[in-house]
């Protein structure tokens, strides 16, 4: 009798130990998995903001800045500015309308002299023109001349004519004799900007908003005609110094941000911590269910032993001789499969966040990380910056789909050449790419880069494109900071562009 009770206690203790072991294992596995998934979504969200800023908004800013500088030079030459106000304004208005027709990102074009007289397109004939004093008080008006290449962006303000929130960029008009004639201004199409932001598909449910330097809303993803009014003033300073990631305990929200260099705008993507936790929970449920099933099986097995311990003990002895009880092997397989699936999903998410979705090249974030790693490890390497020649003309002539084909084709050509060498290609932004040549002399790096250039030039395209070329700058790292090396190589790329394109400019060693 005593032996029987002792055996029952041992069985009970064994079951209790197994039960506690499964609970402890479940706690540590699920907690580790949740932290890993949470970190993955944080990284994916940061890459989402970075990609939207660099591939869309920065490109739009560069386009409008290039257009206003070009138009300012046009209006400053050949006495066009004087004709606009004192002689025949029709040709000037026609040129302003031409700019509008080719610029969906612009709402209006304004040309004003230093006294406040102005021309604006489009403008209804029935609208009473504003007085010069009113024009001189507008945020975009420039009182003192500065560099023609210095473009200034206003804070959001209420336009006198349209009565809606507007952001304007402006630049001085300097004539051929060097005199300050007036101001050229473009009203940015905020309605179009809002629509484009509304079409974004963020990785986690949240809000995307574009802020000015003072925290005023320029555009957001709220589906309405006017931007949603948020109070970012309380956390604006924290966002600016957060380095792109900030968690606000009061709002229980994550804020992912990107600060622009030109207009000092701030792109902010905010996600409720609740929504992020729901995704983490959803990703973890299968493993949790697996552990719950394990516990239920263990409980069922315990009750079965309690009711039929004599028969069960005999079966256990038999299973000790022949193998594990039926069902447990399948359960272990299920748990192992789910853990492996989770690791595979994590690896897939990590790979996706490191690559550019369009071209398959590594993205800008990976470039910054690898460049800093090379410098930190004091490894010998060379850096090249590549820019496709006349890419805007390709886009304008054949469309953006063909432009995408050109980008993918160039990356494929370079990857094929660099596959057996120590060279890695990255999408630096837009039609610009970077290559890091690791642990090879600069001369060898130059030869590989030339092979890439000649390979791209000789590539045959199904589209009606005669040839695609790129210009490049190459430099060897000599212990300087990353930004200094990039600036040096970018200057050589600039030399290659202005020396006729389709060539590589390198240092003396190459």
C-alpha cells in the first residue's frame, strides 16, 4: 500500500514538473519571440519613413527647386521681366502657363517685382488684384536679393487669393546685369501631396503627416480636403532630436520621423502602441496555441493517469522500451515547425527591410550601416557613386514604367559583373547608386566600375532606347570621416557629369 501511494506521488510530481516546465518554456519562448517581432516592425516602420522621404518627397523637392531655379534664370534674362509689367505680358504669361502644364506638383506660379506688382497664373479675371503692399507682406516675398540658387520655403499660411492653406517656395530674379528685379514663387500643390500620402500603405496601421519646421501640418494621410490638425508642438523638439525614433508615454504612441535638409520639413509616421502590440500578438498566437495544446494534452494525460494509473503505468513502461507516447512526437514537430516558420518570417522581414523593393539592390539604410562598419573595422575599401545619365529624359519620353525597367536592368548588369568580386551595389536615392569595393586596390575597383559602365552602355533594351549610360566618381578611403569621403566621391561624379557624361572620374591611384 505504501509503495503504491509513493508511486502515485512521483507521477503527480512528475506531471506537475512537466506542467511547470512547459509554462516556463512557453513564457521565455513567447517573450523572446514577441521582442524579436516588435523589433522587426520597428525597423520596418523606420525604413518605410526613410523610403517615402528619400524616394518620393526628396525627389519632389529636388524637381520643384530645379524648375524654379531654371525659370528664374529664364525670367532674369533677355529683358523678359521688364516685358512682363511694362510692355507685352502675354508671352510671359504663356511661359508661366507652360510651367504649370508641366508641373502637377505646383498649384500656381507668381512673378512679382520689387515694388509688389505681380502676375499670377492661374487667376480668374473677376478677382480683384491685390495691392503691392499686400504682396510685399506675403511670406514668400523677398526684400533683399541673395543667391539665385538659394530657394526658400514658407511655413503653411492662408493664401490671400485662394483662402486655403498654402506652402510656397520662392527665389530672387536676377537679370543679366546682376540687378535684383523681383521674386518668382511657386505654390506647392498640397491637395495632390495629400492624395499621394493617402495612397501610402504603411506596414502598421497609423498616421503619416508632413510637418513644417515649426510643427505646422503641411499634408497628411487623413482623407479630407484640409490637413488634419494635430498638436505636435509638445513633442516637436523631442522628434527633432530623437534620431528618427521616439516613444511618447503620454500618448502611448511610437513616432518614426525623417528630417529633410532643404526645407527643414519633418515627415512623421505615428503608430499606436496598441496596434503594434496587436500585430505582435497576432504573429505569436500560433506558438501560444501550440503551448496551450501541450498543456491540455498534459492535463488530459494527468487525469487519465489518475483514473487509470495501473494501466497507464504499464503503457508508459512499454513506451519507454519502444519510444515516445503517440501524439507527443507530432506535437513537438508542430512546435518546432512554428518556431522555424517564425524565424523564417523574421529573416524574410529583415531581408526585405535591407533591400530596395524596385531594383533588388541594397537600400540607403544598408549603405550607411555597411560604410560605417568598414570605417569602424579599418578595412581597405573604395567607394563609387553612380548616376544614370539623362534619366529624367527617359522618364519623360518613355514613361516611369520604362524608367523602372532601366533601373532594374542597370542593377542586374552591375550585379552580374560584381557577383564574383568584392563589390556590393546599393540604391543611394532616385537614379543614383553606390558601390563599395571591399579589400581590393583602387585600380582594380576602377576596372570593375568600367566593366559595369561598358556593360550597361552595351546592354540591349526591349524598349526603343538607343543606349543607357551612367557617370561615376570613385575614391579610396584614407581614414577620413564617412561624409568627407562621400563629398569627395560626389565631387568626382559632378566632374564626370560636366565633362560630357558616360565616364568615370577617379583619384590618381586609379
